[in-house]
C-alpha cells in the first residue's frame, strides 16, 4: 500500500508526485508521459504581472496524462477521494468514452485513485471501472467501495522507491490481458 509521510495528498500534491514520477521514468528510459494541458481562453489579465485573472475552459478535458510506456500507448486520469467510497460522479462520461476509444486502438487506459483517508494509491483498470459504471447505468449504486477493488492493484511506493509507481499497475494490467482477462 502506498504511504506518504504527510497528512495526506491533496489534488495538486498528487499531480506533483505524478509529474515527478514521470520525470524519473523518462530519465530511466522507461516511459514518456506528458501532462495534458486543459485549453483555456483568457478573459482578463493583470497588466503588471501578466497573470491571467479570469478565463474559461474552451472544451472539456479528456485525461490528465498521455504518452507511451516502452511502445505501449497509455492514458490516465488522477482522482482523489477523502473516504473509502468513490463517487462515480467524479468521472465524466466523455472521459470514459475517450478511454474506451483509446483502448480500441490497443492503448492502456486507467485511473490513479488516491484514497486520502487511508493514504493508499490504487491503479483502476478501465475494464474494472466499466463494471461499476455499467452497474450505475443499470440503476445500481453511483459509487464503489474500496473493499470492492482488486487488492493486487494497490500500488506500493515504499517497495519501489517511486512516488507513484504506476508502471507496476500497467505491468499487472498487461499480464492479465495476456492471460485473456480483459
């Protein structure tokens, strides 16, 4: 289980840790993953500091990160949850559609979930998300509990020395795909 020596990650800290992990993976020649910027249109700028003070989003963002891991196309989004129940409302239908299309092109799509209440990081395969998503669309729960997740996809930062060792999750994901487990 991933553990950090802090009071828990916040969204921006999780992003910083992922960005640092991406730098390490790039330096080691293991992966090339980039943060996808959200396109904005500035409306108002502070003339002295040249900072944007008001803007609007041009379009909905699809995923937070995209790139390649040793020739395998990869995309993922990072989400944080303060309890042991993850609301599916935190994932948008356009993200699911994009990720499904991405996997149809032989890519790997997933979510990195940080459960701040227990200080744990989880690699959520798109395949597994779809089980919860379809349950919701069929009138079932609009969330899932941490105990419903496959324990083998909790990421162990202490073991690997990497802040967000998502390559471990990708390796496990690809192993299951090769065994015929979508």
